[in-house]
C-alpha cells in the first residue's frame, strides 16, 4: 500500500496534488449555502450514472421508444427506480443550479475576480434547461409528444428565422422519427460533453481562485468600485488574510459538502421510489384534444405566453428568454460596485426578488389553473382524453346555456331543461348518444335541438356522450347508476320498411 | 484599518493543530466516508442491478415446438432438416426467428433430434449424402448421424440433441440453444 503510494508519488507527485487540492486553505465561516455548487455536481453524477444505464435500455425511434421504456419499467431490475431517479434528478439539478446561482448573486460572488466563472455558470444553467427540454421527449408518451410539439412551435414564432429554427429542432417540418433521434443525440452526446467540459473549467477556476468568502469579509475598507486601481491589491491582501485564517478543504469543507450531497441523493432516491417517473399512453399525434403540460421549470415561461396578447406573443416568446440571458451575461461586466452584501445593494435586491417573485407567481397561477383539468370538479376524477374532448364540445355548443351541471350553467331559472349534474346515473351511454342525435324521436315537443350529422359528427356525439356519462354528481365514487332508459317504440328500421 | 482588525478579531481563530483537534478531524473524516458511501450506494445499487439484470435467470417459457405434422411422412434412415419459425420476446421487440432441427429415425418410433447449429461456432451443417454423416461447411466439422458424436474437425462436443415427443402423430421438439465453442453443454 505504502509502496504503491510511493511509486505513484515519484511519478505524478500525489503528495503535491494532495497539498494543492485537499490541504489548501479556505476562508473560514463558509456557510451551508456554499455547499450548493457541490450539491449540483452530486445531482449531475446521479444523472450521469442513471443516464448511462437508461441508454442501455432505450431505443430512440418512434417505433420502439415507448416500448423500450415500458420494458425498462417492468422487465429490468430496479429499472423503474433508475428512471425515477433520472426524472427527479433532473428537477433536482434545476433547483440546485438556481439555488446556487441565487447564493452567488446574493453574496456578490460574481464580482471581481470571478466574472468569468459567473458567465460559465450562466452557460451551465442553459445547458441544464436544454437537458430538460430534450429529455422530456424521449419516453415518447402523450405528455412528451405534445409538450415538445408546443415547445418547438414556440421556437417557430421567432421573427425571421422561426421557420428554419423549427425545422432544425425537429429535423424536418413534422415532429417525428428525425426529431426523436435528434433530441436523443443532443441529450446523450452534445449536452453531456458540453456540460462536462464547462463544469471542469468552472471547478478548476474555483480551485485556482479560491471560493468566494462571505460578503462582509471583502467590504471593510474596500475602494468603492472594483475597477478602482487599488481594488486588485486590496482584494489580494484581504482574501489572502481571510484564507490564511481559514480551514483546510479536507476534511472540514469536504465533510459539509458530502453531508449535503448524501442528502441530495437520498431525496432523489426517495422521490423516485415513491412517485417514480410516470408514463402516460403512447404518443398519439392524432389526439388533438390532449392538453400538454411542460415540466414545472418551464411553467413560468409557458404561463407568461398565456398572459400576452397574440400579436405580442412572438416578441415575448423570444424576447423574454433573450432579455434574461442578456441580463445575466451583462451583470458581472457592468455591476462593478464593490459592495457585496445584498442588504446594501438595493437595486440588485429589487431585481432579484422581482424576478424570483414573478416566476413563483407564474408557477403558482399555472398550478391553480391546472387543478381543474387534473380533477374535473363536476366529475370528481381526472377526465380521459375523450371525456375532455366531450367537455370542450359541451362548452363550445353552449349546452350550459340551458342545462346546469353542478353549480354551473342553466342560465334561466325557469328553464325546463334537465339538470345534468347526475345524468350519468340516469342514462346509459347508448341512450345518451341516440338522444343527442335525434331528441325529437324521444320527446316530440322537446326544445332540445338535434345534434346528429351534419351539425356534429358521430365521433363528436360520442365524445359528448362519454362526458355526460361521466357526470355522476357529488357521490360519484359510491353511487351506482340506475338507468331509466326508454327508447321510442318506432324504430327507424321499422319505419323504413315499406 | 482599525475597523478591519476589529472584524478579524471577531473571526473564529483557526484551530491549532494538536492532539486536541484529532478527534474532530477524525470525526469529520469518518462523516465524509459515511456520506460518500451512502451516496455511492444509492446511486450505484440501482444502476448495477439494472446493468446486471439480463444476466439473471429468466422464468422458463414453454420451449416445445411442433416441427412436423405427421410422423408417418418422415423418411426412415435418412436425416431430415425441419425449419420452424419461433416468436421470441427480444427485450422490447417481439421478433420472429427461423430455427431448424435435424430429425433422424431408424425405426419410425424412436427419434433423435439435433439442434441445427454446429457446436463449434454455430454454422448450419448439412447432411453429406456420400459419407452418410453431418458436415459443417464453415470449418469442416463432421458428426455421426446416429449419435451426434464428433468424427472430425474442430467442434468441441457432440451435436446438441433435443427431447422429442410424438403427440397425436405430430412431432414436437423441446428446442433449446446452447453455448457454442465450449466442450460442456450449457444452455445459452
């Protein structure tokens, strides 16, 4: 053991490496917030390890992608857990990258001399989001397909280059086989290589420059601005003093990083074990009624697009991300005040809380809005895609103008149109379908218009039927339907007979 | 400057290296090791299990294949090659593969069935009419028709014989593949 160490040491100076990496001193009083960078790295390692094994069980082709994921979930030991960890690890990465960024921002750590590392960090943030966007498509289920359809369409609204951009993203004009192969290549080749390379430089710079101490350390007696001729000298002496009074990286700092790292891994594994990654029905490009939802970290952007009028959409869709990128890139170059504590940087404080607050509000409003789609209140459970289509038709055809469902609709008090809150308990689907097509056959003097072709197609009638059949009132879970279907005695077929 | 010094006096003084520090340092090293191990196990275990999943024994599937409809139509004393299509679950793809067995009988009652792959490297062998034995064209292996034993060439073991059953005058073979190129007979 000792001989092996000496053998290595003579050749590659392991002891020197150890002195430079592990024994180097760090400013004391580093907070727990300083562990967020290494926590992000830990989450990235989770993604690398789980991702490599996932790739062994994945086929990037629309014919097989979904089946291969299902095989992984059902036929491979720990397959579901592995995929769950990759899924939750992705969210963890976004959370941790953002938290790390907020930490660096609030402590003014992006200021002299760490501007370059801030810029690299901004690049890393967008690579992580790129991972999220490309990875979302790979399972090729409904959610994946439709969220990517919308996502690429947003890129398509870019002025001038939109048309080319959407074709570049999709590998053609339609979302399909070429898109999947393209996203896969980006997700497992280009993005990991870019991320790995930039992370290496990012960390090498931290080792070379030393970690930024708490803000107050670099404020006392500092020149007003970091581009002041004496600031460099001030910084060097102050930082050196703080460092020499500090603690060695190993084991003091490493222990903290590893405690947080282990916590991150445990949380990811726990979420994966409890919730898994979820797999919806296979992608169906013909099911236009599917309402896609992007991954939560794209929600603020998605929600923002809902708030702007259509004519402004392309401006916001491209302008908002561009403005954020530009602001993040320009921040360290223009903000040269030497004050680092957020408490004494009112403009920065306002900007940060405005952006974070805005994002939180957008996510919040989006979640609130999603709730009714997740569980339809009048039905008491999530609707199937056919039922959702039926409900959309129900609204479009103004059925609620006469009929009440729950507390909604049935405008006129005196309206004698039946309350449909529990119609699914009274009538079978077959009866409802026939009735919708030709109500006058059932009640000759009904005010209900006939919706059969040509006003609605048979399929649309069936969609409304399925929605109506799902309406079972407040006690939907326990109530048993008692159909009181009465069909008109004169059947059409009989009538047609000579 | 005075302010700066005041600030510094507020900083905790750096721990002096000495015997008193050793338990703390030792504890931190221990803690680091434990946390690193927890992270490694929770990341590594599912990955390793999923990676090794294909190497574990699979539940047995019925491997009996109907290779001939009427036993009475088979030649006696001359081996016959029977091809059949098998539907195989290949991970997430259901594929159909063409396999073959050689069937041989001397009395029309007792049958020998051999896996159609040469035990050397898996080529399909043929029946040599002149020398009355099986001949593999890839590397010149020769096998005895009655027993499957190696007569000449590089094959490491006799042909893999399979169980045969006659049910309602149809011929069924318990088709299995074995590891190739090794002297012992191990199922693949």
